[in-house]
């Protein structure tokens, strides 16, 4: 599994820890009727399939103000700042929620994220006085940090024992590959004023390429393992306006607004693969979704592009996000009172089915399945299960009780913040 950061957020402060979300219906005044409703719901949510007995919850102690983050198969509890600027960070394994590490580290600002590779943890921070970014490397069982640097962590390669970072200066920015053990610089790429630099990415993996578009319109691809310059291509003058760079896997997309978009293939020495009339200037974050490229409008709207030709396959203003899971695109209706779950054909955009008020939690245990969850805000309960997208049927696994905020699936577990600010971990069968 690639190292993916999942931010579970904080328990709300105030007199009540119950999330401020309207209930689906007014609370039923008769407790017995509510119990009957819960029993019936358990039988009906899965299309008539009785849920299996849920695995008992494992509870990780946490307090209000603690930040909970999940990285791969690790759960981290980042304690509130204690004088003089110290934080305690506890690590737990998933899905068994057993303690594996504890660190006390000086942090003068906000903790932005956590990444892990083996027994090394990287802490991304932002200084509250200078607003500068920093990265701190920690190892389980070692009190002192392995190293500290004024850089922002961008990617982490466990296999290469390498961290990709960005270091900002007054007139230039440096992209560097740092040795994970020592923090020593293995390679550097300079970004001058007027240049655009963007790492390629695919499903949270370590970036393979670092794309650089210089102010004089030269496109370059750098190997992020060695820092070696692989290829250079001159970008044609298609528009007098500013041009933009977007990475999408092995493709570097160069947008010239109304003059269209050009795709350059880094796997083929930045060969121009295509030019199309697609204007991406209004869209955000073109990225691979399976064998296609998905991009989204800031509000509502999705466009799917064929990476072989650069042409639009389909678009819709009905959706504002989509996730590729197996052979399908999973999405929902934006701006609605309750979440609704839809399954699309990624090639045509056709709606293949709807799963009701369930929310996707990512790929499930089998091909073309997705973990799903559904919150009952009256009882602070979250039902969870598996959606078979071929049959459009949900198999309910159980329910997480006393849930205060959001829940996420990771490492064969459902992780939720609870009403008492602790963290509940429900192991999935």
C-alpha cells in the first residue's frame, strides 16, 4: 500500500460533541419505536441480508484538541501543544490498534501531516512565527530526531529510502531528493522565478517524474529517484497568453487557454502525443482515473479526457467529484442535503446504478467492490459494509457506535472519532 495521508480532523469544541448535522427525520418520541426502527434498518440496509455480528471496537485514547491522522497501516494521535512548544505523538498499528511508537518533539507551529516508511516517520510542520515549512524525521525508539530541515515534504519512497521535498527561497525554489536516514541531499533541481514545476502522481504513489516548464517555454522531465534530466522539449508558441502545466501520470499537459491543450509523454522522451482544442483553464487537477483522465470544475462539473488523443470523452455538470474503483467511477450528487451514491461507466458517463444514501470509503476487499458507510445522526451510529457494484447490492457488516465526527476506511479497518474524543477502530472481516 502506498503511503496516503487521511486527516480525520478534530472533535468539535464546545458543550456538545455531537456534530451539527440535521437529522433525517425529527427524533421519534417513543424509545421502543426507535429500537424497532433500528432493528428493521439493520435488516434492510443490505437489501435483505442480515449483518454479521460486528467485531468489538478497539479504543485508542485521545483528548479534545488532539489531531488524528492515518497513514497506510498506521494511526497517529498528535497531542495538543504543551509548554514549551512540545507535542507528544503516539503511533498505533492497524487494524489491531496496538501501540508501536511514542515521540515527544518540539513543534512551534501547526502539524500539517505525517508520512511513514518502515520505522521512520516524517512530520510536516509550519512555523507559526515565520510561516515557513519544515520536516522532522523521527525513528521509533530513538528520542532525538534523525534530522530537521526547512522543507515541505512532497513524496516519500520507502523502497528508495528517499524523500522528495520543496525548499523555498527569496528568489528561487529548490526541489530536492533527501536521504531518508540522514536528511543528506542526494540531488537538487532549481526552479527560477517564472518557472512552473509539478511532480507527477498516481494514486498516492511516489512521483516518477518532476516536470518543469521554464519561463522561455522549455518543458523538462527529471527522474525523481536520481535527479537526472531525462528529456527536454520546446513548447510551440500557440498563444501569447500565459501557458500552464498539469501533470497526469506520464503525461505533461500544457494548456494555452483558448488555443487548446498539448500532451507530452515523459515515457517517450517528452514526445508530443497530441494537441486538442480542450480548454483546461477553468478546470482543476487533471489526474489519471484508471486509463482515462478526469478533471473537475471548481463548483459542479466533470470532464473525462482520452489520454491517447486528448479529446473529451464525456462531461457532465451533475457531478463534482469521482473516484475510480475497479471498472467503475463512483460519485455523488453535490449540494444535496443527504449524500447519495452513484456508480458510473467511466467510458461513457452513463449511470449504471444508485446505492442510495451511502458514501464510498474506497476500494473494497474484492474486485469491483467498495467499502461504504452511512451515518444515522439521530443515534450517533455509522453503518458500514461492502457495495458490490456489479449487482448494486450492499452487504452490511455492522455499525460503529457513539461516533462524533467523520469515519474513514484504511488497512482493513474503519476508524472513527467518538463522542468522548477517543478513536474507535472497528476491524473489517
